[in-house]
C-alpha cells in the first residue's frame, strides 16, 4: 500500500509538468493546427536557460524560472514570425517539414553551443526529503508541483477570463468572423504559439534540475506531449491537464509494477489505445477551446 | 456615406466582381439583391476588408478604406453581420456579445449596451451563460445582430439574415432591421428574398454575374419587368 501511495505522489509531481507540456501543445497542435515538432526543443531550451541563469550567471534559482518562461515566449514568437507566418494557408505537410527542419537545426545548435555532456543544476532545496508517514518526496519535486500548478491556473485564467483569451478562442473557432470583430488575427497566432512555447520551456525548466540536462532531452518529452494531447482531445485544455496526470500515472504504475524499462513505452501504448478505441480523445468535443 | 467605385474582386482565378459601383446615403436602408453567386456576399466581404479588391476604390465618410483590413474598417464605423450568422459556437452568449465590442475601451458603456441588447432580446438574457452553438437558428440570428450592434456602428451590413430561418422568425428579423434603420443606423442589406428586401428598402441595386445591372428605389425595382420575371416569380 505504501508503495502505491509513493507512486501516487510521484504521479502528481510528474503529472504537473506533463500537463504544462500538454497544454502548450494542445494550443499549438490542437487549435492552431501546427504539428509542432519544435515543442521538445523548447522544453530543452527552457532547461538550458535554467542552467545558464543558475550555473553560468550564478543568479537565484527562483529567478531562473520566470526568465525561462519569458525566453520560451520570445523564442516561440520568433519561430512563429519567421517560419509559420510566411507559410499561413499552405498545406499541413509543408508546415510539418519546416517544423522538422527547425527541430533538427535548433537541437544541433544546442549541441554545438553546450556540447553533448549532460549538465545538472544546483538547487537551493535541502537534500533530505520530506517524509510523510510511509511516503517521502523531495522538496525540489514539491516545488516543481506547486510551480506547475500555478502555471496551469494562470494559463486557464488567461484563456477563459481575459480579453486576449477571448480573442484567441474566437480566432480559432472562426477566423474571418473574429477579424470582423476587430481582432488582429496575425497577432493572435503569434501570441498563441508564444504562450504554448513558453509553457514547454517552463516544463523543461522545472524538470531539468530534477534530472539532467542534455540536447536530446526534449525528444521524448515531445512524444509524451503528443500522447497527452491525443488522450485529452485536440484543443482541450482541461483534457490536456487530465491527460498529463493519466500519462504520469500510467508511467509510474508501468515502471513500478511491470518493469522500469516500460516507463517511456506507456506514452506510445496510450497513443495506440486511444487511436483504436476513442480517436477523438477521452473528453467531449464541446470542451474544445477552438 | 459609403461610396464604392468600380471594385473588381476575385478568388484565385475566378472573378467574382467585375466592376461594382454603389452608394449608400446616411440614414438609408439599401438593399443588394440578385441570384446565388451573383457577387452579393463578395461585395460585402470586399467592403469589410475580408477580400481585398484587385482594383477600384472605396470611401467611407470621405476616408479611403479600399485596402483596409477588417479591424480598421470596423473601427471606422462599419459592422458586418456575416452570412450564416457565424456566432462563436463554443463561447457563451455573453462572450459573443463582448466580442462585438472588442475594439471599444469604455467598459461601463459596453455593459450598458449589452443590457439594452438583453432588453431587446430577452431570450439572449435567459441564455447568457449558455454556449452559442446550443441556441436555435433564430436565437443565433438575434445574437449575431446584437453582436454587430455592440460595436456601435454607423453602417451595418447584413448578409442574408433570413437564410434558413422559420417564416415567423424571418418576419421578426426584418422588423428588427427596419427598427435599426429607424433608430438612425444606416443599413446595407444583402437578401435573396427579393420581394421583402425591395419592400422595406429606400434604394436597391440588382447584381447579376458580378455587375450591377439595375439601380433605383425599392418601389421602382418592384415594378420593373425584368425584376418581376426573374426575381419575384412573375
């Protein structure tokens, strides 16, 4: 029983960052319809920003997280403006190839700048974990969960309660009509891609210090993000959050009770199962943002 | 108020408008009639900036709006209530109305305008928290009209407001459009129901194959032999 409780705790920590990855991708892939192969690179980018700010510049750990979010936002905006805006209206295959190219180029740039050796980030948290009866959890992981939960709530409020969020939803439900209401549709596309990218960077910045940081770390994260989006239904924010936690639970249980080698296979198994049994995702179409 | 000079417009290789000129005087209700595919909707889409014209010029209150994008056209005072209602289906009734006021910064006034729309259409008030996609066709039409009014336009363009609605709702929609004109807002109406449009308008244009072939008062067009034969069923 205590082993199961421990898995649940781990699931919460992992699920929070998976939810961030999933929300970011559901905005871009689910509602903008861009098969975003750069999502994993943005995750890696966020982790390296953490490394630069904490290890190379020697600044505060807690300052590094907002820096990573802003840097991810900026890189996302640059990708949208330079690669996607000129391709607006071209078919999905063209966009996909360009995004694959961007993924390879950016990953190679990471390798070129920082080398292939894995890096770690020192954290201000105590080594000894917090012990609660039969289970224990490290302070760093608790912080990761709290920060992820905060970012999820902020994103939810941004999309559902602000004028920008309203314009985003309107644009992806009916672009022409949104522009008839006075919405600058180009600006909404750039903002949405930038917000999605900043969430991927935030997930990387949060999980980077938990594990180690290396140029290919985003590849697996990207696959997991696609699994979460497919599981939750395209464009469904709540679905992405729940999907993130379901994937985390499946990974924890798969690793704990089957074999730790199966951890990363769970995402692929979920994609296969969802596509066979419920291709629209677990949650209703009516919950879609766009 | 609105002057359109010799607009040519097309999608890809197809030319939809072959030189359209028309005028809308302030305070009038002007109707644009014609068959399916004659270019009525494209004319409205060209005016509101959704389809930039290949040549020609457009002026609103003397200011050129020929290649202005939709947000600028709306800001200059022209609202476009599109064909098929086009409410945002996954947004609530209230969010749809607020989208109509997207460019306005005066939130107290916007709230007051929203209350006026709710008074006018009590069904919308009852359903303000409901997703617009769940409303009936007639309710969606009321919402689309209300949303267009939320920008406080000086000219409002309606594209086929009667399309797909039950006869009693059609009556009601036309009554609302007349009331909007009587309250001082200029109206440009595109309508397939030629008789109803000609009966209520001050001035009308007949479009055929992307050209204006006839213009005059509504009464004059109703009497016209060609209009009677081709559009009024005898």
